């Protein structure tokens, strides 16, 4: 059996004056607040799933592929699932959503989850959690083109930025473990100086009641992003790509896990 200890931190900041970076849509007049709390203590079969999807644009309505002048659009998705075919599962989970404008350090979507699992007669646990944040903005009118494609010509006017980031964790054939995760996402603000943000953390440690000193199973994390930026909303560069970057961080551990921790932080906004 492999004994594994791993700690990882990924932190990205895109806050610059020359490149346009993200400016977020603002709230609608009618806002929603949603809270879901789940508490489970079961010996036997468990299936628990949460799905969330949200799209917001301003000014105006959500575009059908094309962005208007000065318009930004944010697409958000979140998915979490846990399933067992037996064994003892104890889980506390909370999901909070607020569609209103948020300031720096605050989030539209926040999640927290803590679980302990112990196999019985060969049972196991599987699970998956994923955040996705996509924000695109356009400084000028769009002329018959799709979102997130920068124009090479002189007449078409495409988004000034188009950025997407994801944070995902997967649990496979877990026989014994204590697992905690926490995430936060911001995609709506009333001023352009509040940046887009996505934070995610996960930790896997042994179940102290198991007596083995190790968590047992397979754990995988994937953090990824694709960034496309233009420099200006006027002049010769407003429709030309000035900066691109793509990145991916993948960790997979299997066997006897002494300690597994991954932390991801992303911020993208205008320098003011």
C-alpha cells in the first residue's frame, strides 16, 4: 500500500492596467437568496446530489451568442454528488446563494461540506464536486459573431475579454476517510473595481475511528483555466487579442493517504 502525503496551493491573480481583464455584470432589480443544509448519518445506501446553474448579463438581456456594446455576461455552474453502496456515512453540507451585487471578499455562491465514511462488507463511496466560472465582456458593438471569439478583421467588434476557470475534485472507491471541502465564487458586482473570483479547498485525512492511520481510496483534483484579453475598448487594439494563457493543475493519489490537501484561488479584475 502506498502511503501518501500531499499539499498543494494554486493561486492566480489577473489584475492589470494594460489588459482589460474582467468587469462583472451587476444585479437585477429582483434578487434571490437560497440556502440548503444537508445532515446525513446513515449505515446503508446514500445518494445525494446538488446542481446549480446561473447566467446573468448587463446591460440588457442575456445575448444569444452575441454581446452588445459595453456588455458583460457571467455563466456559473456548480455540481456536487455523493453516493455509497453501503457502509457508514456521516455528512454535513451547506450551499448558500445570493444573486445580489457583491464586494471584494464576498461571494455569490458558497459551499461547505464535511463527511466521514467507513466501509462495511466491502462497500465504498464515490463523489464529485465542480465549480465553473465563465465571464466575457465586450467594449463595442458585435456584428454577427459568436461570444468569446476575438475578431481579426477591421469591421467586426468582439469581446474585450473571455475567461473561464474550473475547480473539480473526484472521489473513487473510498473505503475510509474524513473529507472536507469549501468553495466560493463571485460573478456579480455593481462597480468595475470588484473582480471575478473563484476559491476552492479540499482536504482528505484518515478516519480516526478506523485505527489504520490512513484514508483509503482514490482522490483526484483538476484546476484549469483559459484566459483571453484585449487591451483597449477604443483605438486600434480593441478587437485584437493582446494576451492569452491556458493552464491546468492535476493531482491524483491512490492507496493509503496520510494527508491530501489542495487549495485553489483565482481573481481577475481591472486595476483602479
